[in-house]
C-alpha cells in the first residue's frame, strides 16, 4: 500500500514548528519503504490551518514535524493522521529513518542516519 508522508520544512530541515512552515515535502512511500515520488509544495505564508488543509487534500497518512500545537495535533489525530512530532534533523535523513520503519516522536536524526532519543 502506498503511504503519503508530509514534512513541514525550514530550508532542508524539519521545520522547528508546524505552524511556521511555508514549505512542505510530500512523499509517496511504497510499503517496503521505497520512495515513489517526492515534491515540495509552497504555501503563500505560514499557517497551521493551511497546512492542515493541505494534509487533508493531499490525503497524507503521516505528518512528521518539530513542535506542534496541541490543538492541531489533536485535530490531525482525530482525522486519522499519524503525527510523529518533536523530530529534529535534515528532512532527507528523517525520511530515510521513517521509511526504514523506526522513527519515533522526540528523535534527533543525524545525517549519518543514526539517532538519539531526546
């Protein structure tokens, strides 16, 4: 089954806060973790509401982010979206870690794909 992952960006890193990202990386992953498609989408301005709308319209299954407001977290999980929050690192390294099946909330992922729980 193909899964869509949305990662709010701050340049090449996971954005430190969900509501301050104006760019997102949207990735389609095969069940085995292979990346089928990647694209960067740009919002006119940072907005938690617009990002939530994008999550829903793009039919993302998972959101990987840094900090996220509790109300937004609750809304997304209520909608059936898996939220992996408090993640720090380059988006590419974080995505590799997630595709391998081991990313957890609160992790700091380094460029060599190692990690440290926070």
